[in-house]
C-alpha cells in the first residue's frame, strides 16, 4: 500500500502543563534560557529614520538602537556607565546631535561608537574614559531585519534562527522595502498561547470568518493541504480550491477585498499561486508573512507571565507606497482585524488555564507545529 506523507500527528500528544502559562518560576526560566539566549527580532532597519533612536525592553534588560546621520545602526545597553542611569527614556525619539547625553549627571557619549566623551566631574588622574564606554549589544542585520542577542557571542546563521524557513524569502530584497505602518497591541495572555494560536487553524472558521473566506483551505481547519492524511486523493478527486490551497478565485493578497490594487510582488507570484501566503518564523520572537503585495512581520515580546506585546510592521516595495492610488488601509485593516481576533481568543484561552493547574491538555492531529514548539520549550528550559 502506498501511504501519502501527511504532516498531521498520528496519535494524541500531551500538551505543556497548564501552570506553565502563568507560573512565574517557569516564566523566569523562559526569559533566562530562551529570550536571553536566542536571537530576538527588533525591527526592520527602515522603520527607524536617521538621527533617531528606539528602545526595547526584554525582562529587566533595556537596549537602545541608534541610527546615525549616515544611516549606520549601533545598538547598546541603555545604561550610563557612571551609576547606571537609563540614557534614552522613551520608546522612540530624535537624536539632537551625534552625541547622546545621560539625563542624570550628563555624561556624554558618541552615539555611533558609544565612546565616553566627557563627564561633568572634576578631573581625576587615574580615571580612564576608555573603561566607561557604552556596552555594545551583539546584533545582526539580515535582509534589513535587525536581530539582537543579549547573552552570548552567538553567530547568526539563518539555518539555526528560523525553525520554519521558506526559500521564497530569498527572492525578495526585503532590505529595500519601506515600512508603511506599525501597529502595537498588548495582549493579556502568556506569550506561548499567542504562538500556539498562530501555529494551528482549528480555530479559523469560527474565529476568522473573513480570513477563512479569503483562504478557503482554512474552512477545513487546516494550515496546509498536506495536513490531511488523504490529501493527494482529495486533490485529484475534488475541484474546490479548499482542497488545492491558495486564495479564493479572483483574490491576490491578504486585504479587505482581496485585491492587490495592481501592485503584485512579481518575484513571488509563482510560490503564492498554490499557497496564498508563505511564512517563516523564528521562536521565540517573530513570524513573517509574505503576501501578494506586501510583507508583514509580527514581533512578540513578553511583558510578564500573563501578558505579551505584539508589534506588527507592514513592508511594501517603495514603488507601491509611491502610488497615490494605492490604499494601504486595504491591507493594514485586514491584518489588524485578524490579529485582534487572535488576541481576543488568546485572552479567553488564558483565562481558562488556571483551573487546570499541573495537568496537561492534549494536542490533536492538526497541531503538529505546536508539538514541535513544546519540544523546543522543554529542551531550552530543562
């Protein structure tokens, strides 16, 4: 007998214990062993203008990304080496000059190199300024996407960063894309719950009716046609697009009306034809979707064991945004609708886990990505 290869699980699998979604000791382990150890996504390099800075807080650590007048990026720990004060106080801001000054005792640093330039104290013979430069953060810019690594001198390699990778991304010069819109939302759920929600489509027909209309496969509660054990037979014998993958007839991208308004990303049309969308993801902090006329990144940063902050960026070819006829809201509003639906049901999920304590739930056949995610978490924090 010839068996078709299907992605789905062959038997029920135990999920993580429910208390892992709120227990502060588990959460602390995740911060130490995952968020402090892995490459974490910050933003697209073009989302920040020259002579501006942006800060990011992960647990108690706070970093600042500075883009100087020649568009070079530097990333430092956001702490003055005098007595530890935070230097850049806001989430985003404009640099007044190429020098950054601590708001407390006004030590000044070169914003690009981090070198200490001056203190406001009386001069001391034994004081060597070179020992008090801003501390640099290990970072890497891949295709315009900025990643940091807080703990280690780890090298950035695409193979080890992306657990789910698709070569389609190599066809696009994402570094040349412009950031059209940024949206943030705090969601009252454990960061893992949002990742799990992203990793399955069992909820799609009831939580995302508009999306399931656009991507008919989702009406079958599947992420991929190969999730069904008999996918090949179904593909041969059924004509409905929900057995073949891709967007509904006439639709070209993830947008409110399915239209790309004449701005398809040519390089990826062949890949999107049978799938509708292409994803790459890197645990624990980011997934990226490639759609007919745009790219969307979503960053997840936990605030505490029961809250996560989402930051979404919509990236477009510059020519698309330069077209006065192109309505970006067609794409952005649809993306926000889907993310709000996910956020709201993730919060419902979070509110239910407390009753179940140290027991575990169960993973069903379609939840194979969640199984891999749980394996990853257990391996990292053991």
